[in-house]
C-alpha cells in the first residue's frame, strides 16, 4: 500500500476536495484522482463519494480513515526515532478527556500548545464516560481514574489530591466532625457509586459509609452543592482550588487524610508507536502542570 496514497486520502477527508488535497501535496487534480482510484482498487472498496461540488467519505472510507492515520503516525514515529526527533508534530491530534478537567485545565493551555505546534490540529472530546481509544480513533486520553486496560500505556501528568470539604456556612450551622466516625451525624454529598470514604489514622484505615440527602454523578455539581452549604464532601483540589482559595470552601478533618491512589494520567494504546504529536502533548502538559501544579499552591 502506497504511503503517499494514504496521505492524500487523509487530506481529502479533511478538505473534502480532491484538487485541494492534491495541491497541498504537489499533485495535479488528475494525478490525485488517479492515486485515489488506485487506493480504492487495491482495497476493493469505494472510499469516497464524488460529486461536482465536493467529496465525502463512504462508510468504508470512514472506517478506513482511522487506520490510515494510524499508519501515517507510525511512519512518522519511525522516522522520528532515527532522525533525532527532527520531525515537527503534524496532523490531527484526537484527545478524549474528562469534561470538568478538560474545560478547567486543558483548554486554558491549548492555545499556547497550538502556537508551539503550528502544523497540528486538535479534536477534543470532553466526556466523563470512559471511551475506547482504539474504537473511537483517539490518539490519547486524559483520565483521573485507575488504569485497568493492559493494552494501554499510562503516563502520569499531575497529582489528583482529594480532600474533605465544607462551606463555612454549613460548619457554622452544624459544626464540624472531630473524627471520621463523626461523619455519620452529618449530611454528606457523595459521588454516585463512591460512598465509602477511607481515611488514614496513623497506620490504621478508617472506612465510613457516607450518607446524605444528595448524590450526583458530576464532580462540578458536587463542588457547587458543597459551596452552597448542602453538606460535607470529597473534592479534588484541581476542581475546588478557586473556592478553597477564596474561602468559599474549607478543608474538614485535615489530620485524617483520605486514602486515594489517584492522579491525572495520559493514556495511549500500547500497540502504537508514540507519534511525535502525542509526545508533544505529553511533554507540553508535563511542563505546564509541573511537579506542584498551580491548583495545589
């Protein structure tokens, strides 16, 4: 299979125009059309619908696109591995990330990342659902949950410190617990499915079943409900740092830290070579967050 034919196909998928895609690669419209015809002939399927105004991918073309991009990424990574990283990251970087973390901490730094990598485009999917990277055609995902899939490689981007919080108004009205066991007497806000809270007490672990009048599946909603005085809850500092800095939230039971083996991870399929665009993303955000990210200052 001809690599240049794949490169042309990927550009056609982006531009929806054979002549324009061919021009970008130094090909005449006739040669570009011939290359696509040859690719379709080799595959035995029709990849694009042609009209007088534009072209669009067929269902087979859509399915083939991610594989074509993977092949080009692997070629790019292979060349970079013997060229001392001389290739600039290029193409489209497809990222999946948690909605809250993505909006709060990836997006603010994305403009500088793209300025530093002018040949890159970014497709960012923000969702709290765990997506299948390979099936979804993603190059990399940012996650704040443990890695269970052995087919993925994880790189730690930043800490995910979690603390117990309440609003000053709530504590003024109901008082503060002295020990984790006291939480049974307080209204607790829990993330759905995570209502067992574990605390360190020296060498011991204390487990408490959180109970209360409100639970939700969204971290920002938990933070906001806590800020509004609805109860005591667990918050990631990356989510609640502004409220903690302003005094809208305060830490509860600071002498009993939560048991939480959590971090912000960048994960990517182990079956793929690390493409320059993925390496650029990881390196950039490692430096941006640093060892002690701004939300924990």
